[in-house]
C-alpha cells in the first residue's frame, strides 16, 4: 500500500503539471496527491508499529491487511474520479453509474478503515512495546489517529452545495468540509475559497484541519522521541527514561489540546486564520500549561541528576545508538 501511495504522489505531481483541469479552484490531481501522501506516511508508520513484537500479532496482521486493502480501494476511487474530472467525496449524482458504485465503496470502505485502526488501538493500548517514551508516543498517537478519523464523519452534516465539475457541469454535493452558520447556509458553493497549498477554508470552519492534525499526531510524537533520544547524551536532564517519557506525555497532552482546539474552532464556523478572542485565549492558555508542565519535567530531571552527585542515570538502550 505504501509503495502504491508513494507512486500515486509522483503521478499526481505529474498530473498537476500537465493537466489544467480544476475542481473548486485547484487541480483535479491535488486530492489524489494529498491522500497518497497521507496514506503513505500513516501506512509506513503502521507497518513499522505492527512489526514490533506484541500480543495479538495475528489479529493485528489481519487488521493491518484490512486497512491496507481498503485504503487502496478507497483511494483508487478518488483517482478514478480525478481522472474523470469530477468529485469523489459527497458526490450525490445518481445519473453517473461510476459515481454510484464508488459512493457505495466509500460507504463500506471508510468505516472499515476506522474500525480496523480502532481495533489496533485497543489491542496495543495496554502493551508496552518498546521503551516508555516510545510506548507513550505510540499509545497517544494511535488514539489521536482514531479521533481524527472519527470526527471526519461530521463532514456529512454540513449541508448540501451545488458546484461545477471540471467540464463545467453542475454537481450536487450532499455535504462538504466547510462549516458555516446554519442561519446563513444555502446550497451555494462554500468549499472553493481556501488557503494556499492546503486549501483549508478561509470563510468558515474546516473539519479537515482536525482530521489532518489527528492523523499525523503519531508521526509528530515519534519524531519527538527521536529528537529527545538524540539530545539525551548532550543534555543530562534528559538521560533518564522516565524524564523523556514525562516530556513526551506533556507533548501528547498539548497536541491533543491542539486537536481539540482546531476541531472546536471549526465547529464554531470559524476559519483557522481568523480566530476570535476566545480561540486566541484558549490557545494562549494551552501554551502556558504546556510550558509550565515542560518546566516541571525539566526541574524533576535536573533534580534526579543532583540526587546522584558525580554520576548520571545510565543511557537507555534506545538512546545509546543515538549518542
């Protein structure tokens, strides 16, 4: 799956360069590019995770296989629709046989992706697969991914909109990713105005933001594990495995808070780049709490060093190769 998705990224980049057709102001190949990259990154992480020795490995092998096969089928439909110059998500056209079949695939495939991932989370949530910092990153990251997948279902309740496909034909979308005030909602297109590159909405709340933040939390947390392990030989207060685990826990708390904040902001029909005073206040409070907890972890780590004059906690097995 990862190999296919990586190939799709390359093909989509080529499509953007040679195909001038657009949907909602962006190349028809942007969506396959985004999904290819997201599935390649998450699939690679999942493949590594399931390769670790753990209880229930036979069940997780099958669940991983379900995730991979379903991902290929679902993204395959996205590619087909992009090549046809029309919409894959929320396309309510009943006169298009290919679309009707594809929507049925989505109706069965998306729950399959979510449930397979959720089952893996449940199986691994109580197991310590590796050292404590990495285990904490895995548990929090997988839970965030499940939350990110689940909240995407709310896109189906944002209301209908009428849009144009790449050939200029009117298509009715039964929903979308932009949340606007119900009192001012019409069937006029609302997903067209977006930020550069991401195309996240600038006129309302965009549920794709929390979806993105949740899905890629595990990569961020694992990267933090690598960075703290690399710094441990150079920063004595980070040498203790407990200290690094506590630091990853603080980061996971802060990242979860960020996920909740952007989700809450989107549900309030507020664009990411136009936060109100309430959103800014909550964000400032979150930053302050995370900063305070980080300082406490630093002080505890420093005290642990001072409690052992002339020595320092031994480097863990994970840190030694990096130090």
